[in-house]
C-alpha cells in the first residue's frame, strides 16, 4: 500500500544517456574503463547487470559516480519506499541505493569492504554514518576511525578514501546530488 512499484534498476539507459551527452563512443568508454565494447553494449541494452566494480569503472570513464548513474536509472517519485534486501550473510561487498530517482539528495548503503585504494572526491557535501561495524577514513592527510553510530561530514571537494576495519560493516553515505550547484552563503553586512 503506497509503495512505489518495485522493479530492478535499469542502469543501462542512464549509462547510454550519459555517454551520449559526453559525445563518446562505446569504444572510448571501453578504453577508459578497461571493459569490453560488447559488455558495455549489453549493459546499455539491459542484457547485462554490471557488478559494483564494473559500474564504478563505467562511472569513472563517464566522469560521474556510480551513485549518480543509479540515481538516474529510475524515474523520480514524490514518495518512495526502498525495502531492505534479504539479511543473509554476504559473500562479497555490495552497495545499495537508498533513494531512487533523480533527486537533490542521494543515499547509499555499503556493506562489507570495497576497493580501499579508490579515492573519492565529490563536488558537493556528504555525510558518512557507520550503521554497523567500523571504518577508517582518510581525508585531508588525516585518518579517522569511526565505530557504530559515528558520523563524518565532508565538505564538497575533499578527497577521501575509506575501508572497513570490521567484517560486515554497514556504512551509509548521504550526499548532495552532483547535479545540484551548492551555493555558499554570502557574508552578512
């Protein structure tokens, strides 16, 4: 009752729109991402679902983020419920979008570890919240150790990387969408 009809994300159309907006060929995206042209074609035509790692490679090649591609995958809804997935033990890390559609805010849940060497830099602000486990976040030359219930706020433009330090860590990342232009308050006179 009241739930948005739940359907799998169709990220292929978002990938195609972004690639065409940048006026890139599949061959160029393949070269930049290290993925094959046939695989990219299958993604765009919804015949293959990319892993999180592959989606991040595609996003990097398209000069965007996996979160942005996932957000652009579904039409926006004014009210939407995103149901929790099965809570069986995971064999590999995963990311789950907590907000569907093209909105001013994005939220993702990372479970397990990910590529700890990957550096992130978002144009707008973001908040990282540890729901379970623990993480170590490197930002501006300092390491921050966060445990369950801790948060870290990053202003737009700060380069950072993170890694889970406990198995089955759940990290929630809430960010202002890339398509929103953050405006700083003008000083009062």
